[in-house]
């Protein structure tokens, strides 16, 4: 059960589960430490989660959460994007497999359109990150690759049968 801790000013200061050192405490002991149950109406849909703000109702002695619609699929894919890293060889092989390597090489050779930092990264990086690399950003911007195409290159989604779209 989700709980929230309130302070002396009756403001919610923490939401979640009490830490593991409190797992054997009774509900009354947790209450003494400021922990209250989080209540709410039934979840509107599986894509809704409790999010802030949480408010404490002193008359009922409970904390109420607010339902906010979340896109769990997008959250899942964003976490995968943030951890997606390819070695230099893996990145080039993925580009080759998707038929993009020739275009990327051509882009890198065209120094009048390519930021010199992009060329340095292209030639010298040992790894390429999906969300944190100027080469990946440049490829998307200069060659018009979509987020989906980049996700396929980095293995964030399967191609073409993933229900990502």
C-alpha cells in the first residue's frame, strides 16, 4: 500500500513506502512517525498513476493523491533510449544493416554542412549513445531520420513488427 509522510505543518513531505527498517512496525507506530495511507478514487484506467500534488486531509486523517494520465509505453521506451549504447562497430553495422551507412558517410564527407565536432566524434568515438551524442543528433537533423528510425538502429524497438508506433 502506498503511504505518505506528513510533517508537523501537515504538509506531505514524502510519498512511497516507509524504508525497510520500518517494515515490521505496526500501522499505529507508522502513524506516530507521520505516515498516512494514500487514498483516492478508483484508478480511471491502467494508464493513470498517482502523481503529485498530494494533499493531507486532517478531518479524515488521510492523504489524497491525484490521478494523472501517463503513457507507460512511452516511459518504457524512454528508459530504453537512455540506456541504449552501441560500440563504434555496432553502430556502423546497424547503419549498414538498415541501409543508412552510405548516407551517413556522405554526410560526414560534406564538411561544409557538418559541424566539425560531429566529424571528430564520428571518427574518434568508441561508443555512441542514443540520447547523448552529437553524431546521432546530427544524423537525425541533417538526414531527416525519425525518432523511430534511431530507435530501430539502437535496438530500442524491433523492426518492423514492434507496436511502438
